[in-house]
C-alpha cells in the first residue's frame, strides 16, 4: 500500500527521535543565500534548448554536503538518496521523486572547480555563521593536515621531471594514461613516514573551533609558507597558537607589530636543547593548540584525510567542502547547545 502524507510525517518524526542530525543541519543555514553564487553554474550558454532542465543548484550543493558529511562516493550518494528517507527530506525530495545520478553529481562539482566558486561559497557560509552570533573569539589556532591522494607508480626519473614542472617523456603520446596521472600532488615526510597528496591548512578560533580560513597546497609545501594567509584579523583576541614548524625569529617580530601575541611553540636543537622553562611553556601552549586536532579528527571521521581526485583544483574543491561541511556540523551543535 502506498504510504500517505501522515505516514511519512510519522516516519520523519521517528527518525528525529532516533538521532537524525540532518534536520538541525538543514535548519541552521540559509541555503537560499548560496543561490546567487551557485546560479553561475547555470549561466553557461546552452548549445540547445532540447533536453531536460538541470537540477536545482541549491539541491545539488546540498547533495555535496551530504556526500562529505557521510563520506560517500558519487555512486553511493546517489544510492543513499534513493534509499534513505532522511536524505530525501534534507534535499526536499519525495521518496518517489527524481534523484541526480552519480554523473550529474560529478559534473556539478566540476563546474564549481571550473568557475572557482569555493572561496565565495565558504565566505557566504562564514557570513551566515557570524551573523548568527558566532564571531571569532579568544584567539586563533593555526595548523595543517596531510590529505592523502592515490599514489602514483612513477619511476624516479618521471618524478624528477614532474618536480621540475615538466611532463615526463612519452606521457604526451598516451593521453588516456596522462589523464590518470596527478602531476600536482607531492611526497612529504612526517615523523619518519612518507605521505603523498595535499595539505589542508586552516585557522580556527579558540572559542568555537570553527574553521575561519583555509588554504590548500601540495603536501610538500611547508606549513609556515601559508601562515600569513590564514591569520584572522577579526578575532576579538590577538593570541595565536601554532606548533614549532611555524616559529622563526622574523615571524615573532612580525606578529608583535599589529598587536598579536605569539604562543607558537619553541623548537630545540641538538646544539641548543630546550630549557625546563621552555618545555613547561610548550606544554601550556599545547593544551590550547590541541583544540585544532579535534577539528582534524572530526574531519577524518567524515573522510577528510583522503581525496580520490586528480590535480590541485579538484583537491581544493574536495577539501573546501570538507571544511564547509565540518563548519555546518559544528554550527548546528553550537546552536543546539547555546554556545555563542
């Protein structure tokens, strides 16, 4: 028997009682506020008036949010929308309605990449969050996390050519293979272990643990190179925490000039080990700096430690969506707990 409206409403109410997080996520954001930015995806000149009209751009954006919230591949997000009542309600679809397929999801994400819309979408989200009262408070914490990419099976000579910005010999003759090669990801080492991929550089505010600024680079880029890009001058406090990778004598002087207070950890050397006082200071700083690890931990649970795409531009879309989805999730929690 076909379920009626009240049957569906009862099901939705039961899902909420059982802990469905999506209604809270849906309620906090003004999704229509993203439309002016997203609508540019549809402004591309159509070759023909034939064919079915594209899916609503806000709906497609919310599909990407679902995808990153639950760490789903394109095929899986299509399947789950068809299968789950909670996903349909979040998207404003009826269970029997039309659902964007995996190819449509991929193409929409490609349009966001081509039009370079992620910074504008992130800025719109942060404007909404701050308008809700969650302004940057109590200082900021800067850090970076490696986001792994599929490893490339290249020879040493091929990797050397890639590092020089060249296309290895013979690759141009194999366009199908070349499309599968990521020539922008890089290798790096951390704690003696090798990683391949990109980095998500972020700054969060100490009070709310919201990502206020982000940047995406290859994994070999040193954390300190993007430090200035991440600083948030709107924070109510001038305090800044970061690990020792960001510390230099020049930076300590530079931070004092606009009134910042540096709590960047001190690093010792074999020739000049840390004093007991410096170690104690580092421990105090680490207690605050650890808050950023909570952010990366939450993102890891959402699949934020891995990209399955090729190239920096696509990785940036993926990582930006991870930061935005984390902020939406965090915002919903802050609203529910009245933590402004």
